[in-house]
């Protein structure tokens, strides 16, 4: 949520920033300004009438003590009371409309976010794999270890059983990522995957991505598409002391997405499925440090990709493709030999104070009473399914076996996956 004071004090600056996102955001801003003016006018009028009501009440009391006629004063007091109630209702309605509109405004894009329409390539790291044989895709290499047929029979399309050595590979990936992040000051967390509506509104997934979310279920709960939702809500409504920042967490969870509107796109295999596992980084930090923290998350993502031996590129996402909560976002795209192109594997976003305002998470400097909104950031450490795809395809050998990196073997992965 944007700061209403910023909108009031610097409307042209906010308008120029939102114009980079498109006409709809600017139109919503104009409605916000109109409703805010209406709310402030009604509130001021109500206060003025309430002062007149208090004065009339004092006059009535004085008249009664003096034994004077009070009928006219009583009539005037009733009239003022009705006027105050009407203005209060008007102010409440304007405030409700203002709050609803504020929830529809996206975050202000960072000046350094790519202007678009295409993302900007920041750097390319590693040479794309080249084989003296026809490259197989991940399903050919995995065989029944990725069991799409039985997964579909159980749950429908875009579900799979992960079996055999690939289970050990997943657990090794998760243990490797959590160990690396813990050594860098991230507290490991296994969060709930069922959350209340407030958590989704607080992180900006509602009201923008209803079509992708499973829920609400019978109890009013939703399945989350990323542990970002639960990690952001870990400090919902709290004040974090500034000297204790940054607070960094590494969450591991299953994630659930409808993938509505994605029919016909990446339907083969486990690249785009309804259920997947992920290790997610999340950081609460002081506003002055969020740019630096964003680069740290990106550096950790790249460090993991480097140790996994995967060729990749970093892209700065175009403003028009940013989600509502992100001010700036990087994607790391990995090379997939079967597709002969780079595909998104991880991302990291600086959401500045957008989520913190919605979730009422603040920070306070030592020996100060005043609080302010802090900044939140998120980044994917390991998207397990897609990372398995990348490891299979980039590590494949002519006989169909797959060599795995040493950092995963240390955590229980087999050194070599036998041919399917």
C-alpha cells in the first residue's frame, strides 16, 4: 500500500511513477485523490459541526440553569446532531472507498527497473551446454522417476509423483540451500501453507491474482503459491527494533498455483505444475538498506546457480511485467538444452514499504518513540522442480545417465543418476 501522505504531498511525482505502469494505475490514483479530498472535507465539516454542537449544548445547559425557555435551543441541538451524524456517515463512506482504492494501487517502480517493453539482460554467466548427441528433455531422462501419468490419475493434469533417486535429489537441494543460507544469517523456517485472507492482501496477491490462488476453502483459508506470504506475515502488526535489522528468513514449503490462463504453455513435464516445493529467502530491513539487500539476494541466487554448475543469465524485469507489490525485480534464467533457450528459474524482488504498510509492520530506532514502515524483500533460493529439470538436462550424458554436482552429493544426492 502506498503512503497516503506521499500521495497528498507529491501527487505529480507519484503520477509520473505510476504512469510507467500504465493508464489504469494513473486512473486509480486520480480516484484516490478525489476520495481523499472528499474524506478530508467531510471530516473537517463534521468537526466544525461538532464544535457548534458542543457550544449549543453548553448554551442549553446555561439556559436551563437560568430558568429560561429552552425549546428553540433543543431544536437547534437536534438539528446539529443530525448534521454531525450525516457528515460522519459521509466521511466513513469516503474513507472506505479511499481504502479500497489504495489496495488497488500498485507499488511505485524503482527508477532502475527496466523501462520495457522487454526486460534488460544484466549479464550472462557460463556457456550453454552443447552435446555431441541429441539432447533429451527432463522427462526422457527421468522416466518413471517423474510419474506424470499416475499423478494425473490421482489429482488431474499438472501433478506428478517424484520417485526414487529424484526424491533424494530434492532433499539434497533443500538441505544444501538451507545450510548455505543459515551460514549467511537466514533463520530456517517451515511455515504454514494455509493462510487467512489478510496475509494474501498484505503481500499484494489479493486483489490482483485471485485466478491463481486455491481458495477460499471452507474455513476461509487459502493455499499459498509461495512461502513469501507466510514469511511476510511472520511479523504482522509488530514493531521491529532497527538495531536488530535486517531480519532474514529462509522458508521451505510446498506451493500451490492454479496456473489459470496457462493452457498450452509448458504443459509437458514439471516446469509449470500446480504443486511444487521451494526454498524462499525473505528479509525485513531498514528503508535505506533495501537496495543493498536486493543485490545481496541476487548474489546468493547466483552463488547457488554457480555451485550447481548451471549456465544462466540475469535479467532486470520491465516495469510493465512487475507484480503489484514489486518496485524492482531480477530474474535468473537458466539454459535448458532441450528447448535451446533460457527459462526463468529464480527471481528476487524489492517490495520497499508496500507490504509492510499493508501488514502494519514498522521499525523503530533505539531511544526513539516514533516508528516508520520498514522494507521487505523476497527471493527464490531454490525452485525445486525447475532446478531438477535444469540439473537433469545440463548434466546429461550420451547413455542417458546424469552427473550431479558435488555440493549436492555432499548432502545425500547420488553422484550419478542411472539412465531411465
